[in-house]
């Protein structure tokens, strides 16, 4: 079967917002082509999120032409040739064709060119270096179409050279395989990634964290992480290494119950040294609090595996926290959680607690530690009783 030569049926090509951007850029002999994810995903039958555009026009010219067409131009990365053009409220990243002058494993100094093949050669994977004209005609300078159709994540040219240009490509290699891979990991790319893993130490925690968030939530995260773990890459990123087997067990349990297992739940399952996880991946305060709650309630549930504790986890942390904690506890114990506990964690909607500080103060308690302790005691008893609408007798 011959490779496709066009993606003319792609819906984004007919989008008036996209057409206006292309019309604004393509003047005075300059060309503009879609590149990267939109082309790759269309070929692979995966939904398209963003539409990125490559062009021969320099970034200042792109900005001027966008403004002349009454489109908003934002210089998001103009030193590297990128201008975000907003059309009908939708952002399109427009980047001038580039050649690398200098690389240090983290960043590149670039020169703008009109060389499409040269621009392709500086990209990471073959499936990300396929270009499409506005009419859908494909241009494939590095053999990316065949790799995209086969789900083969392959570095362009010399894998070692591509990684040494930016060591984040090690994580991107595993992340793209976890997301798009339909065959075994590319042997050449894997060997290069393992050999050059020390380069990850040079990267910022922010860049590593952003990539790991995408990796752990990919459909094929567990097999990719298992390879990374065996090679020592996970331990280089996460303090104490990673509990890939525990993550695998929890994800499997979630799938059997037709439930999702989200980012914070996956990180809580994967992390060994959870105290230092936030620093290692530069987690947000919200992410850290959710992970802390999941870990805490997983410990509480594992010790008892009863309805009262699961119900308490829902009241204190919410359904998502309770469900993630239940699965994490079950994975740690190597057992299937009872169906009624899963249902309780996911579906229980507790009423507002009738036990309040005001009620206790009416009984003679005064603000302070004793009131707080009594409030917690009565609330725990109320939850253990199934959260009745009225206070328990004696409360």
C-alpha cells in the first residue's frame, strides 16, 4: 500500500480561522505549511488539538502581515522564530524555518532560513517532520509518513546528535512512544537515550515536570516507564525511583472498574519518595495537596479496608481522592477492592454535617483545642454511622 500524498479531508484545513492565517502569511513568495502534531495525528487517526504552521517568512514579517489582516500577533518566542497568531479566538503558532547554529543540550541558537529540508532535519522525530500545504498536499523530507502510519517513533538522522541538541528528547522519546507507539521501542533511539541519560541532570525541573506529566497520563505509560525504570532513567528523575508495578496495578484496577486514574493519582502511585516529589517535578500547590491526600487516605484505607474509612475519605477529600486512595491501597496489598467500596468511593455524596462548632458552643464548649477535638470525634462517629441527616443520639 502506497503512502498517502494528501490529507485534504482534514477538517482544520477548511477552518476559516486557519485559512485567514495562511492567507495573511503567504504573500510576496512566502509559503506556509502545517507541520507537526496536526499532520501526524491526522495520518494516525488521532484527534487534532493544535495547528502549528511553519513558514519561510521571518517572524517580524509574520507579525506585520497578521496585523495588516486584523489578526492579533503575540511574540511568544520571537527570538526562536515563533509568533502566535490569533484568528477567531484560536491561537496558531507560526514559526519561521530554522537552522541550529549552536546547541548546548538545553537551548539552541538559531538562524532563519528558507530551507524546508533543513528545517525538517533539526526536528526530533520523523513523524513530527511532515508538512502539509493548505490544500492538504504532504511533504515528507525524512520519511515520517511511513513511521507515523506504523506507530514507529524514530529520531531523525543520528539519534545521539538529536538528543545532544536537547536532552529533554530522551523523555519525549518515551512519551511519544507511550502515546503513539504501535510497535516495539526503536532500538537505536533506546540505546542512545539510555547512554545519554546523564544529560537529564542538566535540565530544569520545570521542563522535566512538564514532560513527565504528559508521559504518566499517556495510554502506554506503564510499558514505557518500565523500560525507563530498568535503564535507571526513572531513578534519575524521581527521588527514590519509581514504583512502576504499583502504578500498573492501580491503572489495571481502574480499567476493570471502567474509571479513570488521573495525573495526581498516577504520580502518587509511581512515586517512592513522595516528600520530595513536588520539588523533583515542580508540582503546583494543588497537585501536591491532592497527592498528599491520596497517599494519606491510601494508608488509612489499607489499614482497615472498610466502608467507614472510605466514607471518611470521601467526606474529607472528595470522591476522586477516595477512589484513587482505594485503588492505591488495593494495589499495595495486591488485591481487588470490594465492589461496594469502589461504588462508595465513586458515588457517595455526603450530606452537610449537622455537627457544627456553633452546636458544640451552645452545649458549653469554648473555642480552643477541646472544641476542635470534640468536633472531630463527633464527625468521625457521624461518618462511621453513614452520615445520617440528623446528629447521633448523644451528639
